[in-house]
C-alpha cells in the first residue's frame, strides 16, 4: 500500500495535470509531435488531465502512471500501476538490451529489445510482442518482467530497427514463425512462450498462433484484434473503411516513422497541417489516388489492396488469414468490447474455434 506521503505525491502530480491541461492542452496527434522535443510529460498531462478529473480513482491512477513513466519516475510509476490495478508490487527491476533476432526474407534482420528480471540468471518463460509502432513503446512488458518473465519486443519487418520493407500484415505469419524458431535456440529461454498484442500487435500474435511454429506457442492473448484482416479494411457490404485507413496510414507511414528525427517529424506534421491532413484525405476522390494525396507517394500494397479487394486478390490472398484454425491452436484469451469496430470478427473467431473442434472453448 502507498503511504500518506506517497498519496500527497500523487495529489501533487494530479494538480500539475490539471494545470497542464489548461496550458498545454493539445490533441493526440500533436502529442506525438511535441513528445519528440522532450515535452511529452506536459502534453500527455494536457491531453489526459481533464479526462482524469471526475473519473474514478483507478482511472486517475492509470493516467498518473503514464505521466510518471513519461517523466522517467519509474519507481513511482510502478507503485501507481499496482495501486490502479490491484496487482502485486514489482518483484524485480528490469534489465534490457537491444539484440538481433531472426533473419527473414532475403537476409533482413529483425531487431528487438530483450527485457529480463535484473540480476536473475534465467532461463525465463517469455512473452513475445511484435510491433510496427516502435519497440520503445510501453505495451505492458515492464510489468511482466517485474513479475519474473522475459519479454522480447520486436520491430516488425521494415519498421524502425528492423531491416526490409514494411508491407502491413503480409509477412507477419512468416516472420512470427522465424522468430519462434530463433527463440528456441536462446539460452535465456526456458521453452515456454506466450504471444500478446493489442490491435495490430494482436494481428502479429494471431500470426504466431496460426503459423508453422504454432505448436511452440503455449498461450496467446489478443486484445481488440482478430485473426482475419480484410474485414477491418472492407466493412460488411464491401465499403472501404476510409476513416480508419486514413488515420492509420497517416500516423504509421508519415508520422511515427520520423519519431527519431524531431526536425523531420515537426516539418512533416506542419506540412500536413497546412494541407488539412489527415481530415481532408477522408473526402478525397478517387480513392485509388488516396495514397498519393495522403502520403505524397503511391504505395504498391495500397494499390493492390484497393484494385483487387476480393479475398483471393494478389494482396489479400497473403495478408488476410493469420490463423485458419485448421490445426490445433494454443489456448487463446480474446479481449474485446461492445463498441470495438473489430467486435463482429472477434466473435467469429470464437465461433470458428468451436466449429473446428478446438479444445475447451468457453
């Protein structure tokens, strides 16, 4: 439990949160820009502070946890997280290092950050997280390591530290299997692996659970995600989900890729603002030139996905099904919500598991 003095620390940070909400209040996209200049904490506070005010206490602690992490107040952050979730206090400090992992494609090296309990010899049960958003982003890996797990957070092909060309979803089954094969050779790995992810990271988790090394996976946790991808882009009836596509492509292809280069990121963001992006792209016609308008270059995978939207088109044939349920699938915990736009297909994943005779579906 937190002491009285610690609670006063929390109250102080909350007051700073509310002040910053007035001074630094910005939208989420602006936050991603300004954070590269070392102002992440006040901007995160500004974006979330008003939300924290009036919400229940656990949510306020979650907000403060994020702020504390951004301020590099790690010990306070860990205590805030435990206070908010009712979870156990950390058992271990976290040690981390960058490593080269599997080699895929024509010699492309996938790079990752390995986090392990500090001072512990191992080997460890391991959680694999594969992401196109940068392996320095916190997805919960620190909490897992503090409880005794190892976590391998890997940049997907063509993103940040990893070699190759990024084509959304297309290579995730192959690369997930290659990473699992590589993992089996590591001395710090004890043979037990779980895969976990939210949204796109859930896609990569499903890809591991449904790939050629699926029997090596002991558990999978998919959060607001699904095992099929095409139905995210083309909603029931066949309409193109343009709002989702515009926001995701603009953030991932244009903005996040420049996080390590603040001046380029700022220029890109300001240039986009002058053109009314990303909002103006949501009304752009014809859709087949959307990539050129939004990203200032045509991208082959977008052209293929739009020109041949059918499930067996040249792009979707390799980029739709991540887990077919045709073989035994590891235990999967599926998390969604009634207002999640992936809910329909998430429920269908559950139904597929029942239809194909997977064990202990409940």
